[in-house]
């Protein structure tokens, strides 16, 4: 699918649920409650299969399952297998907090999972428990080690927050010395809950790394959200995702299907297009999606939208 700016849109992020087993302070309000075992009241398993299959037929070649927490979706392994075997998509990832991943990661890989992005914002137990409001660091580290061991491509996503984990940047970077993983620092963005801590918590990570000794800049791969760096003699890479200080809109190739059955053409936009009525209508849906893609904006309006009270929290948009 080609948008009106000539970008090839071939990457679909699929949110399976808004629910999560953590309540990270920059993501989900502590008071948000879901019914026990809630997953999704908007899209059925058959709906997900239909949309992924239909989009694979019009140009999607990469799929990443997100949430909320995608591991809460009981049929995630089955959906991954369908995406690979029935849709002929081989670049399949998940974005997860890692809680519960250890127990099922081997099954997910055998179903077709090729990569995993794991959120980890502190390597200190007390800090991790605080920022996640109750998470267990040892569970996440166990999941990371197992994912590496079985040969998945692993990326660690760390939201950099001044006054919280800025003293751990070197510890995170050291993880790349001995394993072929990517540790990516994500710029704090003024979205949802993060707006409450943005002013005092924002760190310009690119500026910090550019002035560090013993590290060299690799650059940014096309369609990547990350600018990469490498420590001397390290096996892995250090990435920086900085949509504010360094936009990657010019070659953005992604769209998002939210857990409510809506297409988001830009992560940082409030605009969503409901596509539930097109489920199981392949001809109409494929033609409609081609028209929808033409509405993808040229760039985000994150800076302009900082003061917006309506900007969704990350768990609602499958970030």
C-alpha cells in the first residue's frame, strides 16, 4: 500500500487488548480497572484473522502484536501461527512487559514468532516495582534470558526518565556487551499519563550518547524508529527512539489496529477509523483500506498536541 507521500505501508501493529497485568506510571492510570480475565469485547478471534489476512493481501509484510499486554490474549500462539502459515508473513513480533513470557516463549517461537520487544525501565528491583506498581523484575529477566537462549531477536525498550533511571543508563548499555540484543532508550513523550511527569522527567538521550566516550554512532536504518549506537567490542546495539527531538515520519511505514477495531494511521494522532463493519467483507475492505491509507498524515503533531487533554494513553493505542 502506497500513501500519497510515496511511503510503502507494509507494517501492521495489532493491539489484542487494552488490559495489562501492570500499571506503569507513564502508561496506565492506577485507577483503571478491567473485569477479571477481560480481554476484548470489540474484536473476535475471527475478526483478527480476517483483518490480518486481508491486509497481507494488500501489502502488509510485517506484524507486531501489542496491547495493553498481548500475552493476556489466550489465543496469541494460534494467531501467530495463522499469521505465518495462512498469511505468509514471516516477520512477526510481540511487544510485551515480559511477565509470563518465560512459560510460553518456546511455544510462541514454534508458532512463528521471530522477535520480541520487552519493556524494562529499571534493573533495580525496588525501582521496577515502583514504576510498574507491583511488577517482579526477576520474572522479566528470566523471560529475556530464555528468549535470547532460544534464538529470538530481542529488543529491550527502556523509557528514559530523568531522576528515575538516568543513573542506570550505563547498566542498560552494558547488556549489549555480551549478547546480540538491542537496548533502546525511548524518549518520554507527552501522551496520556506521561504528561504528568514529562516536564520534570524528559531526557534528550541522543544528546547524552553523542557526548559519551567509547561509543560510536551507526545511524538509522530505513523504516526504523531508532538511531543506533555501539559500544566498542560489544555484540549488541544501543538504540534511541526520539520522536520529539528527531522525527522519523519521512519513511514511516506503519499503521495500527487498536483493540477496539479502529485504524490509527499515526501513533501520535487522535484520529481513528472504525473498520469493524468491514469484517468478513474482503472486497469492500481491501478497497476501503487503500483509500484509508491515503489519509495517513505526512508527519505527527506531537509537539503541537502536548497540551491536548484528549491524547490517549499508550495502552489504548497499541504503542
